[in-house]
């Protein structure tokens, strides 16, 4: 059996799949290694959001907008659901409304495609939004939604069907001694290796991760179904989200917003809570999240954190009667002070990691840059 390829990818999450896609499009023979029988990490434990509005103008926003184009093309070709539904940041307090106005003024002429809209316009787009005390919101057209569990399962099979990707599920890469990449079962001869192993800092090149400010982030997530059909339209969020993403950090009124939320509850910041509400093709609601950072993640999920998330959710949407059908936590890798970690621990081996909670938003854009250097 010929166990040779031009490129090996380690990890079948969205980062690995994006790099495999870009290499295959260039005509390279690619083998993909995944330790599980299918990807079960951060790439399937998220909202499924392609979220350019969460990136600052420049490298991050450009990557996210390019990624959005790739998602649209791939979803059509591979045959999985994607909805270009946009997003709404809702403002119920004066400081929130001021931050949104400052955001619009700060970023005129940038690649954002957003505008301020009235409460009445919001309700037309999303009847589930609570109108009481609603001052208005920031509408952005660039965001899209996929159902992550479906997309991450479908993409490797499509890459296999269309481009001949060699898939090695259930193979843990234990050693790289170029030109050999080894699992417990096989050795392959390859020209280049791209390690996209997410929150696994321990298996390959642990000493490299020790030299960089990377950590793991645990987030609480839930899925719900409503008693009566609810269509939220755009992905929804409110004031807490304004202090989560860096671009809003330059808005002068954010300090007042931050102080008010700290007075309302110290738990918001202590547990890194900001609340997003997304919806998949089946009408199920994806709810989250919280953020706890450490190199070793606690396996236990305190229920009171879910209660904080749900209590805040009820401040800006009315879902009627609903039932939580699933609870889980995700774990992603976070690089302090940057939006990605790309480095070469040895010749012809590249680590691509540290995309934080923006893997779905950035991976195709980043992979386009990395593979563009081949």
C-alpha cells in the first residue's frame, strides 16, 4: 500500500478541514488524521456562527469576510445548510445605545456592513425580541449560520468525494520525524505537515506551546426547543456582548456600560458570560455562553452558570415555553494578544492554532493565507 502524500493534516476540526480544502484545491495529495472516529472538539460544540462583526478591521475582519464567501460556496457544493441571516446587537440601556452609535462613527469606511435600526425595525426582523425599553440595535448583514455538527461531518466526506482526500479517522499521530508521520497503526511519508489539533497541547510539540501564552477556554452551551414555532431571524445578542469583542473596546461609552454590568452582577465578568442566541435549520435554538480559562479544564459544569446565561437571555427575547434538550461544554485554544498562532517547530512542519472562539469565522481565511505560501 502506498502510504505517501504531499501534505498531512492533523485534526479534522474546522481549522484542519480548511487547510485540507485549500491544499486540495491546489492539486496536492492530502491525508487527514483525526484521533476520533469523527471530530468531537470545539468545531462541533459551538453556535455555528460565521461572525465577521466580532473581528476588528484589518487582518481579522478581512479573514472573516473571505471565510464567509468560502462557507457559502462550500455549503452549496457539499450540500449542507447555511443561512446568511445577519446579526442584531440589541440596546436596552442608554450606555448600550451610545456604544453602538460610537461603533458606527468609529468604523465608517471600513469593511463592516452594518447600520443602526429602530425598535420597530428590529421587531419586524425578529418578533421574538422583547420590545419593552428597546432603544434600537446594530444590524449587520455579514453574519451567517451553519449547523456545526452537520457541516463538520459533511465537509471531509465531500472533500473525499470531490478531491480525493485520504481520511484517517481513529488515528492518533504520535510522532513526526520528517519525512515520516507516525500513528500507532501506520507510518506515512509526506512533504509537509500541518498540525491543527485545537486544545490538545500535550500530544505533539508540548514544549512549543509552553513558550507561548496559550490557554484552554471552557464554555457552557445549551440547545432548546420551543413549544410553539419561533423564528428568531438574525442571530441575537445584547449589551453583554459589547464588552466581549475587541472592536467595541474602543468605544468611549463602553466603560460606563462595563461599570453598570459589574454593579448588576459580578458573576457576568467572573464567569465570562455574554449571551448569543442562534437557530439551526430544524428550528432548534443554540444558547450560550461562558468563558473559563486554564491549561487544564474542570470536567464539571455548575448549573448556576447555565442559569446566569438563561436569565440574561430572558431579558432580550421571549421564547414562550421551551425545553432545554442538551447541555454541554466546549473547549477551545486561546492565544493571548493575537487571533492565531502559526509557527514552524521544525522544517516542513507548521502548527496552526489559537483561533480562540472564532474558528468557524476565521479558519478558511487563515488557511487561504497559510496555503498561499506553498
